[in-house]
C-alpha cells in the first residue's frame, strides 16, 4: 500500500490535563476509539477505522506516535525507520508503560477523557475501544469507565513478555483491574485477539485474562498459518497487517466478531 493522506477523515485537536493531540474522526453514530499499534496510524489501521465507520459508528483515531498515514511496508528500510521513530520515543516517555507489571500507562487517563468527550459528542448508549499491540491493554484499562461498553484487545503486547511475571500480566494496575472485573461480573464482555504463534502475546497472558475476568473475557486465538503471508513480519496484527480480508478466512471472521461486538453493544435501540 502507499501512504494514506487520510483526506476523508476530519482532523481536530483534543486537550486534557495540559496535553493536546490531533484526533482523526470519520463516520457518525456512537464512538469507537481506535488506538493504533506501532508505528502509528498506518494505512491498514485507517482501513480498519473505515470499516468501523461503515458499520454505523464514529471511528475516532487519536494520534499518539509516528507519522499519520505513512506506509511502513514501502520497504524493509521504511519499516525499520517507522518503528524506530515511533517506538523509541514511546518507550522512553513517561506516558507509556512498557516493562513494568501491574501498571496502567498514564496516557490512559487522556484516552478516558477523550472517550468521555466523544460520548458527549456522538451520543448512543456508550463507546467502544480497540487497542492494538503496544496499545492493546489500553482498551482494558479504559473499561474502568462505565461508558465503555465494547473493549477489544488486539494482540495486547505490554508489558514486554520476557519474564514469567510479565507473561502472566497485562498493562493495567490492580485497582483498575478490580473495577473491570466487577464490570465483567455484571455483564461486560472483553474481546481479545491473538495468533497462537505470537511470542509477543504469550498464551499465559490470555490465561491470566481468563482467570481474572472469567466469562467476561472472550478469547479469539488464531493459528499462525491463518495470517496474511505477504506481511513483512511474522503473525501478529490480527486486524491490520496480517488480516486476509476475504469472506471465509479466519482473520476475516475475527474482524467480523469485533464489528459484531460494536454492533450489538453500541447500535441498539
């Protein structure tokens, strides 16, 4: 794919707690916060957002890192540069937690405020959120707010899974996790996606989520062989880089399950 100029998205700014960021928005109806993976709002992240908008929701993409619309797959060198220019600043920023277990990244407070603002703007019964890879756990931490009705964790990769403790955890504080557990006991459903061969999202992480959230956690675990073989890295990004967007494929079925969660929880009444 070539770079995406995102010309069909509206661009605004949102400020909370002294931090201002650009926000891309498309569609109408209840809001879904689409939190991009590394290296940022790529053409395939934008393509996913367009599918959310086509569903009848407002896709809301906060710009957290990287260059919006840039295609990291133009070449291997372009991919390496894109990751380096987004990953390094994010890893050293105090807003993002990458190594520590049992911590909610500070940026989640900004994302919760954005979700609240979009709920006021867009209406509906609540909002949805999908985090991907580096931001995968953010959708879980945002679910401490009762307005978040449809959280999706696509290949949640933090904390970096090197030790047993890191593998058996996700980037959310114990206090926030207790709130989400209580919501799951009352009917909240949290959808998680991963490829079974993905070492960045170890099986232990989903086991931890099953243990903590019980029936509130719905795990979608695909075979690594289901991933798009044309992608530049091994099976990882279920909804974007490794999606085979054809009816009947496992990755398309996973995408449809995500869209159905948004439809059933947000497009009601």
